[in-house]
C-alpha cells in the first residue's frame, strides 16, 4: 500500500474492522487491482455482494444512465425502477409476493421483524430463531442472531427472541408457545460456517408455521438471488415461506436490501408503520434489475451449480491428500471448507499469493465466488489454495 493512507486510517477511521494493508482501486470480473498495480483473483468479491463479479458491464451501464437522469426521490412518488424490480422479484419466487426495499440485510430483517409482530398482534411477539445464525448488526436483527459473542457488552437485546439448535425441528416445535408469532431462519447458515439444512427441515418449519399461524421468514441475504443455483435457496427444498429477506448480491455490489412477503403479511406494513428514506431508490433498483438480467441472460443459475460441482471435486480430491480438511459443504456458489485448524493463516498466505478468500468461525474457509467465474480462474485459484493448504499441513 502506498505510504500515508495507513496513517490517515489510523487517525481518522474508527478501527471496528480488521483491514489488510492493501488499498484496492479497480475491479473487473473476478479480478481486483491494488494501488501498486498488483492483480488479485477474488473468490469472495464484495463479501458476497459481487454476485456477478466486479463492475459487471450491464450494471455499470444501467447505473451510469440512471445517475444522470434521476438519483433519488422519496417514496412519496412512483419510480419505474422500483416497480419493475418488485415485479421481477415476484415473478421468480414461485409464490408471488410484494416487496419492500431498504439498503442492507440488517434493515431487511428489521422490516420482517416488524411485519411478524404486526402479524402476531397483541401478546404475540416472540420470534423463534436458531443458534449460530447471523441476521445483522442493528438491534432487532442482532437480537435475532443466535451468537452470544455479538451480544456481549451491548446488551440488553430486544426481548422476544428464542434460539434453538439449527436443523433441530423438535427443538423448534418445543419452543412454540402462545406468544410466538414467527420463525426466522437462514435456509443455509452463511456466516455460521455454510451449514445446509437437513432434508426435511424447511418443510417441517413450514408445517409448524401453518399449524400455529406463525410467519415463516427466511433470511436469504446471503443465499438468495441465484447464489445457490436457484433464485432463492429455499426453492431447492420445495417450500414457500411467508417472507424472504434479501441484500448482499441483490444489487450486484450497489447497496440495496429488501423483503418479499406474501400479500396477507405484506399488507401489515400500512402507511406509517415502516419506512426507509433511501429505500428503493432508482440507482439501487436499476442495479438490481441489471444483476437479474445478467444472471438470466448469461445462464448463471446453471453456472452456479457447475461451479459448486467443480469446487467440490477439487476439494474432495485435495482432502485425500491433505489432512487439514475436515468437511466440505457446498450449495452452488456457496462453498464452505471446514479445516481442523485455524484458517486465518491460510487466508493470509492466500493473500500473499494474490488470492482473496474468507474464513468464518475460525475454521471454515468460505468462498462466495462470482457466478460468472471462469473454469480457468477457478482452477488457478484452487491451485493456489491447494499449494497453501499443502504447505501448512
Ligand atoms: C450479511 C448478512 C446479513 C446482514 O447484512 P448487512 O447488509 O451487513 O446488514 C443478514 N443476514 C445474513 C444471512 C447475512 O449473510
């Protein structure tokens, strides 16, 4: 990194993130460049937001056109991009639904939590969630997050959240009482280490919600928008939730979050109950539309499945040669490789070799590659990762 910038950060930027001493200046597809001209292969573009790679051409063109026409107007007016985005989303759920837009994943979950409590009515306010989940950093979403380490020091949390083991249908059933209004789960736990649901889990949650008039909310902030090879991860398990929350890949890197809810739940957000000033702004919505168009026209749902298969076979063959790999969990382009050691050093060594990956929960290497990653780039990155893992064993 060129000199001076580190000091500016040290003096003027709050240190709530661990940052590598690399300054990125440009990106294209699955490559990014730093201010010294080094190129990196990116298997974790934009922390999962770069769903179709860095600076995807359709998105760049759409945003450049929109920003010169109309940047932002409040939600007291109609704009075409917001309407069209809601329509495109509804046509992909298989169960219709109406959308609300905001700017991030945590905000999307806040809106869902409010909707759930409005659905519950007086005295029914409890939301069942899972341990090891991640739903965001604002207080409602943070309270829903079943990880005490994120609560420490900033309690008290919002009341009314009950956490049970992920994948355990019986525990969920046992936790329902007369005050319960909703179930909130990630269909695939992301930040928690890429954990896939047991085969009948989501169907079981659907039944449970139906039996007790609970709103079934799926947090697809990480797993949604084609990441797993279907528009929404829950479609792999053939169920329809009452509400899905989205962000990360939705805008292809532009900040946009939102939820899609069935009409009988969506109607709970009447005028005055909820709002987001920047929510559904034209820039964000054309970016999301261009992301959807890119996925559609470039066949990237199929591509996500292909990437998953190819990554899995690379890691499975490596597992037989390298004692470090404990488990491999893959759904499309959502990839977790659990190690039986700490992963931070692996990530740092990959960075030295110009490959960007992530490690979550200390031991799980997490890859959320762009859906249009080429086979050649996949192999190049896997070669690097393989050499690092073999060096470290
Ligand atoms: C990242 C994430 C969030 C939070 O999204 P932000 O945009 O950072 O607020 C919520 N839920 C899941 C499943 C996530 O992966």
